[in-house]
C-alpha cells in the first residue's frame, strides 16, 4: 500500500505517519492520525487515505470485534471502503478494498456457522449473521445467488434442529425452528431432496415419539386423541418420504421409515411391501 514517489499524498505528514505505524502493526496508534487525515480538506478527498483507514480499523476490529454481530469498528471499515470506491481508486487499491469486503463476508459466514455448531445453539445469532453475510455478498460479490445461500443455510438449520427435535416430542421450540427452516427451503426449491427427507423424518419421529411417550408416562386418558395425531403425522411423513424413496442418498433410511409408518397406519398391504424391500436391502426390523 506504499504511495508512489510522485503522489501528492507523500507530502502529507499525517498520512505518512499513519502508514508507517500501520506497517509496524501499531493500528491503535495509527487510528487517531488517520482520522485526522480523513478530516483534512486535501487528504480527505483521496481514496488512498480511506483505504488506509479501512485497513487500520480492520486490524483493530480483528482483535476486538471479530466475533461480535454488531460492531461500529466493522461498520467503519465498510464505510471507509465504500468512500474509497466512490473516489474511483486504481486497480491496486480497488483490489485491496475487495480483500477487506471478502474477509468480512467470510467472518459473517463463519459466525453464522459457529452459532449452529456450538453446544448451546444460538439460532437468532446465526440467522442475523447469515442475513448480514447475504446482504454484503449481494452488494459486493458478482453473480451472488441469495436463494442458493438461503437453501444451503436453512437446510443446515433444519437438519441440526430436526436432529435435536427427533429425540423427543417435548422439544417443541427446536422442532418449530427445524420445520420453519425446511419449509423455507422447499418454498425456494420444491424438489430439494435434503429438505424433503428431513421434514419427512421429523414428522415420522414425532409420530412415533408421541405414542411412545404416552405409554412411558402411563398417560392413557387421551389415547384416542394421541393415536389420531400420530396417524396424521404418519400420513404427512409418508407423503414426503415417498418423494425421496428412490434417492440413492436416502433410500435405505426411507425404506425403513416407511415400513414403520405403514405399521403405524395399519396398512397391511403396504407394510408387507416394505417388509420385503427391507429384506432386499438387508435392513433389520424389530
């Protein structure tokens, strides 16, 4: 980022001091100096100054705010890049600006993923970071496809929260998050196999869990209502799972799930059909 000898900015001592301190990895000391240069009537009109500010602030941001969803320092980086780009920078500076934007896009992406992978899942943080990732990408990444980004993200959300909710019918919050995420994917891509499979398995497991838990709790006072609800869920599972019954990725799991679904529905003909398919696929049944 050194200036050429012919550049007028080489004559501005504030800019040069800030640039020197940045090169010495002393962004904190460079910050007030570059802020002063930004306010100068001459240097404040130069894209080089705004790009240097962006890099100085970025170094501070990495140390203090990288894991934060909302960061004034990050906002200052993005604003400095925006101003620099508006001043028609040369190819080198334009590329340097793009590096900062791409780095922050990656930070939002990583923040979104990390919030889903932690032991205590943070859905709100993950979604917010995803939206910031998407907004910044749409404005700065050529040919960025927001729908594809949403499909990938919400499939991940649906899979993770679906896996949690499949353990018990009592995880209503997790199940609702999974269901909402998977339905969003299917709204964007009605033939999406992963979302279809995960939503079908969610209904399948819920259908079985509510009956099992009723029996475990010896709560048979509302047995008719529970069984009716279980069958309704089983039908929803059936409709979805049949759509991916021939998928190489899901075929074996779907075949087994449909066997137990038809057992729940008391459909003797289908039960026998899927018993044979389970035998053919070496699936062990209880």
